[in-house]
């Protein structure tokens, strides 16, 4: 165990990702933003989102003053939109404070901030002795020490947390935490890790016992639910009619066309009947835009069909449910990325 930390720090000195914009800074707000973005997003994708977010909301006061639609629009494409909503709510709770909280307890009490994010902010912003335990850390520790306790159980979380804090370089927690996370991302990758070139391979239990692919262990298997979405892009003149998704399902707060959901595919006849019922007595034409578009989420597999519905006269539609948007203004509205991609392509929007 005594060799682990110094070897890790030496590796980081030569291989660490010090160029990342959220590294070597002590602004707790900027660190918070980076950690929230990277919770479910890879660095290569999150990098530009982080820069845009900080550019638009340079402080938590700027974020607090923003409208939720504006926040979600900037988050568009990252997924897990509750992250953005929680961060926005937390920023609002700090709006009248002159400085960002400086204790673990205060930070942990902010909406949406769990143990990992609180530890990361305390460590990177204030160099306080808190070990971060994310997916990279779980993997490195499980493999190096040969730990088979499932990481998604209470016992596993406690065991790994205790070990991570025991290994922590308490005088340089920010550097140590950056080192172990980078080591997991670059060297000890989930798939095809660089074991033969690893400076810790000689004392790594998983490598010596040929268990690298078996660790870390998870006790729960993710169940994927299949859902079928049928979108109806309602068009009249230059206007597109969109509705805002409500709470209780994916993509809360984002805009989308009229939607029909089911557990099986809706064919053209079913789709037409749905529109006939919805717009009873009104004249329209319906045409298929895209069919069988697949979109994979963590626990869901969406199969999506898109139809365009044209009206010769302005459609009678629930004004409290839908808004008419000129297609040139669609950039100003946050939409699920799969919807935006199909809609913009179909409408010729770049």
C-alpha cells in the first residue's frame, strides 16, 4: 500500500491531463460546473460544453439569474437534464451569498450535490483532505487491491470510501485526486487497459491473478426498457408547434412536437387515426419524415418515428400546451438531441 500513492503521483506528473480547463484552478463554482458535467459525460464531449457554460454563466450569481429554458438550451445534448436543473436550483439558493460555501457540509447540502461532488469541490478548490470516489477510482482500487465487493452496494461504497481516504495524500489532496482519476481514465481503462505498461502491474492483484476484466464488480444488472415514440411535427406556414415536457419522465423542461408513446410501433394507420382524433374536423395532410430512429439511454431504448402534419388553415390547438415557433428561432429552444437532429435536418436548419 505504501508504494501505491507515490507511484501514482509520479505517473501523474508525467501523464496527467493538466491542460484541461478545470485543472489548476481554485474557483469552486467552475469546479462544480465541471464535476456536474463530467458525472455522466466523457471529457472529450464535456470539454466544449464546460467552456460554453462558463462563458454564459461565469459565476453562480449569473447562473442563478438565468431562466431555466436558457440553462437547458446550453445543456442540450448532454443528457441527464436533472443535473442542470439541480445546479440551477442550487445556484438560486446561493444568489444572495457573497461567496461560495467552503465546508463539506454546506456544499453537500446544496441541491443535487452528493458525496463525490462535495469531496471534489472541497479538494480541488480548497485542498481539503477529502478523497473523491468516482467510477475511475472504483476501478483502480478494485483492480489493484483485488476487491470483489460490489461497488453498487452500501458495503462496497463504505469499503472503497475508507480505502480511498486511507490512501489520500492529505497535504496534496487536489493533486492526488486528479492523479487517481486520470490514471483510471488513461491507464486503467474499463476496456483494454495498458496493464503491461502500468507502473503498478507488479503489485496489482487483478493483473497478477488475471482478474482485470472481472473487476470492479456490480451486483445489479441494468434493465433496459424499450419504448416507442411517435412525433408529429405540426406545421403551418413558417410556424412549428412545440410543447414543453413536464415532470415525471425523461427530458423534463425540453421542447418537442406532439408525442404519442406506446410499448409497440405505431404504423401509419394508427398515427393517422391519432391525429384525426386530436384534430377532429380539421383538414390536414400527414407524411413520414423518419422511421425507426434509435436512441439509447441508460435504462431505456427509444425507437422513434417522425411525421409531419400540414394544415391549410391555422390549426386549432391547445394554446396553453403548444407554442408556435418560427423555424428560424428554433435554435433558441432546448430540445432532446435526437429530436433536434431530425427536425433541423428535415427543415434544412444548420
